């Protein structure tokens, strides 16, 4: 046995690092030859190598570096060159961050750090990483501090997961806050409130709910049997729907009781295994509708003896009620979400309009920023659309005759960018395809959802095929399917070569909130939206899939015996919109893309455009600018709304002309009561030609 081997007996076992330490040439290292290592160093190294936790040791005046197998995996490309080198050289990329901590340990003070962020170069590039570790002083035989000992683990994945969950929760909270209906998210068998929106808070009397169970927060609801309904939904996994149910709200014990009538659904939320983990509550306060129905019933009772004379009046009242119910459902789709979405549409249509005009003029040098603005707005609009559709099942579709092949072909570039280079996309568009009757926007959203699902099912690449054909569903086929009528259909088929689905997954795939994706990567609403669109279009959707063999989803839409309409060309800007007087227009808009587009167009037309990003900034411009020929302002602004800015501006500048912009369609309907002389309104999304015409008309008086 050599001296080197004999002196390394303390390295017996210990895995790969023990063997590497045993074979290493230590003669030129800061630690010196292994046979001269003191017993204290040997004992610590032996303990470190036997540990199942990531550990390292920096020893001696130059802090020579030793570590075990688990720590080697943390180091990535730094291993094995780091063995025996100076600790400061090994971690030079983070030395400015950790050197004070090392000095503290060498001064005799142990310390512990949880989720410390560091920018490391362990894999050939800089990356943000987080570590939880302790630094402890270690002593030699004389009791003198001879080095530093570290026990650690990398917490990067946990930190990133927690951040993703927090971001997802914030997005969900924002969506809840903007929704026109009341909503709540309950977690666990005890139904603990995780999220509520303003509509729900208003319904229950603004009580403290977050973090509390239904039994703790809403004793009045428990007494009326709502808790029993929740227990049943959680136990069975079957949704519960109520129409016009009475909820006697008693916000305070012994306080007044306020009778409300509600339409609502208790929808079970499932995890990736299909187990129920919570309940989503969504509904609307329909008290006014119920009172109208009750009044109508009373009127009917009184009119029995005069039915012949009042038949027409009764028919009109019933029609008014039906219209009120219809408008209530449509109205629930408007509000803050519609405002944000119309802002995004304005960014898209306006950017593309400028790009089209610049290309026609041969000015292609500055197109990137407009294309980037349109793309950014489009991506945000897609995300917002998915969430809007998920909670607007009563939205009436806008069915039109549609030729599916041109629609699919027009999406090809977008779909190829969505799938990426690893996936081969093939379009097989059937010849002589029939016309169908559906909402083309919903069809585009459905196709995009199916392509995204197929892409996610092929993380390592594959082939995605979109095929269209005519199909005839006969009596034999439809007899085995629920609520499917025989007849002629246009079939859109999306097939992938991905991971596929089990029979159990297929059975739940169309259920809302069911998803097999990890938390933060899917809402479980995509396929349920597609199924709902097909059923509302009097069509049908079906999944064919096997594990490891890929998935095919077929969307059947009924044949329409007619021709598809042609899109009308949008009017463009002309020389009539140009000014040579250099009038000054103040633009107050909080959406940066929309604001930039308007300022750009005004500049091209010869106006001097001054911009402000919110209400207070706009009012400050009105106070300091010498001349303002026209104020163009969005109504929904932060700080001060557009009407408040206009009123304050007119107090400073009597007779100031004001053009309001709004994403709320209902505001336009009420414009006659909202506007004063010298004011006008334009509704988003608008064509730039319409904006230019409106501005020219107002300035010219």
C-alpha cells in the first residue's frame, strides 16, 4: 500500500467524489499533499462525503475547495475543475455577493440564508438561481478557525413555482375583479374562500370571507341549505345549477334581511387526476327580473276578466320581459373586460392600418414598432378572449355564412408561428367544401385552441395536420350520439402525433376546468369552450385518441345552403384629412399602443400632437399649454376619468372642444345625455379614417 493510499483511508466509500479526491494530485493545491492533512480536516471531509445532503468545505488560508457528490450536481460545468481550487476562484461569478457571508463565517459566526438569489455562470451562461444554505466556521486541532463549512440545496425550482402560482393567482384576481357576474373560488371539502370578486362581495353584504370557510363567513347561507348543496357537489363531482333561487341575506346577526334572487352554478374543480379539489361559484343577481316576473303574474291574475280587451297589452309586456332578460344576459358580457379588449383591438387594427399605408407609400423603414405593437396587443387579446369566453356562456353568437377553407388558410402563418419549427404543420383542405353557418371569430379561436393543445402534446416535435372535408352523419351514427342530428356537416379535423389521452381523460376532456397540464399552464377551459361553440352552432365535437398514438379532434358544423358574404374594405385616409394649419391636439390615453398610434396618425396629417398617459397628466398639460385646439381623451382613465379631465379643462379653457373615446358600447348609446355642446364621442375599435374625420369636423366647427 502506497503512502498516498494509506493516508487516504479516511476516504473509504463516499461515491465518485471520494474516488476523485483520492486520485487528485494535491501537491500544488492550496490544501497541500493529502498525507499532510490534519485529522480535523480528514474528519470533516469523511462526514461530508458520507452525507446525503449537498455539502462543501473551504479550508486553509487560501480556502481550498472540497465537496461531495450532491454538491457536484449543483455546480454543473464548474465540476470537476473546481476540486482543490481556491473557493474565491471557483465562485468568482458570485463572489461579490457571498464574500461578506464567507468573512462572517471565518470570523466565527455561523449564518443561515433562505432562498438567496444569485446570478451564476454554471452552465456556460448567466442564470438567475436561488439557494438555501448555511455557512459555519470549522476549527482545527488547536481550536483555531481553519475554514468554512457549507450545507445547502438549490431552491430555484421551488421559488419559480411559487412565483408562477402567485402570478397566476394575481391574474385570476384581476379577472374576477373585472367580471360582470358574481364569482367565488372555494377550496377543499370545508369550502374555504380563496377568491371573491366585487359582485360576490356586494351580494353577501361585504363581509370578511377570504381564508374563512362558508360555515364561518356565511351562517345565513348555511341555514338556508347552501352548504348542503356545496357538500353534495364536492362529494359527487356533479355541477349544480339554480335559476331564480331565493337567498335571504343577513349580513349581520340579528340585522335586517334582504331577499335576493340569484341564478348560479356550483362547478366542481378537478386536479390532474380528476379528483375534486374545490368549487367555482358563478352567477348573477336577478332580483329585478324576478320582481318583474312577479308583477307580471299579478297583472295576469287581474286581467283574467278583461283578457279580450288587454290581450295585446299582455303580449307587449311579455315581449318586454323577454327582451329585458335577453339584454340582461348580453349586458353581463360588457364592463371592464370589454373595455380592455377594445383597447387591444384598437392597437391591432390601428397598427395594421398604419403598416398598410406605409407599405403603399414605400416607407418600410419603420414598420417593426407597429408590427411589434400589433403582435403584443394580439397576444394580450387572445388571453383576454379565452377568459371572457369562459365566463360568458350566455353570449349570443354572431353566426354568418362562412367558407372554412379560406378562413383556415388565412390563419396558416399565425398557426406556424404558434407551433414552432419542431412541429411539421400540414393543411389538407378538401375540394368543393360546403359553406357552413357559424361565428367566424369563435371558429378561429377554436382552431387556435386546438393547435395550442396539439403543440403542447408534442414537446419534442411531431406532425400536426388540419384537414377539412364534407361529412354526412346518418341515422345509424347519430343514434349512438347524444343530441346529434343527422344531416350534412362541414368537418374540421385537427390531428397530432403527440402523447395522446387515456379513455378516462377523454371522458372528462370537455368538462370546464378539467386539465392535465401543470398549475399555471392551463385553465381547463379551452376544450369546454370549443365544445360549447360547436353545440351553440348546432354542431358536434368528438375526440379520438390513444396513449402514445396521438389525438384527433373533429369539429362538425352544419352545412349552410347559401353563399358566404364578402368583407367590406375599410375606408382609408385621404388628402381631405390633412391640415396645414398645425392645430394642437392633446391626446390623453392610458393604453400606450393606442396612444402611440393616434399621435402617429395626427403627426402624419399635419397636427401637432401632445400626449398624456393618465388623467392627472392630461390636466397638467391643460394648465400649462398655451394653446389647445382639441382634447381627445379616453373616458376610462386612471386617476381622473375622461369626463373629469374635460370638465376641469373647460373650467380653465371655456369652450374647449372635446372628443371622447370609449371601449364601452353602452356609453355610445347614452351619448346624448352625456355630451354637451362642443363634445363628441367615438367608440373603440375605430378606423383611423373615422378618427381623422371626426377630428377635422370638430376643429372646423
